[in-house]
């Protein structure tokens, strides 16, 4: 792929994300679980859109001790954010896949969060 194709791909993802965010928003009781996936890492945040504040964040960078496949790390990040959410007494969230396909690492993160006790 040429450089222009990568830019086009990124722009299309951003458009999808914007369309999704027009339909969903997070509250204090049920924040938005936003996912960002880069080539190497995966990040998740619980966001209260009413106050425009990030309540909790987690990424695979916090899991320095863990080694393994990116899918396993994504699932661990999901469990980590669910654990942090329970400590903050948050039980439910609205899932925002950020324009990415619900497949692979994004799906693994969602499954990890559900296993950790977060409902969405």
C-alpha cells in the first residue's frame, strides 16, 4: 500500500468512529468504554461524556510483566479495565469500538472486560 492508501484508511476509520459517537455517549453510571488499537498496542478508556472526563484508562503498556500474543494482551487489558472499574464502583458501560471491526484484538478486549464483570 502506498502512503496515500494508509491515510485514506485512517480517514475512513475516523468517519466510522464519528458516526458511532453520534449515537452513543457515556454517563457517570454507564461510561463509554472507548478502544484504540495501534499496530503494537491496545488502549481502553472509560469516559463520562457528560463532563468530558476520562474516569479510568488501561493499556497493554501497564502489563509489562506479561508476555504473549497480542490477542492475550488485549484480553488482559479488558480484564484490567474491568477490575479498575469495579474498584471505582462502575458495573455497566457502553462499548465504543472506535471505528474498528469487532474482530480480533478489539473483540478479545471486550470479552476480557465482560469476564472481569463489566456489563455492556
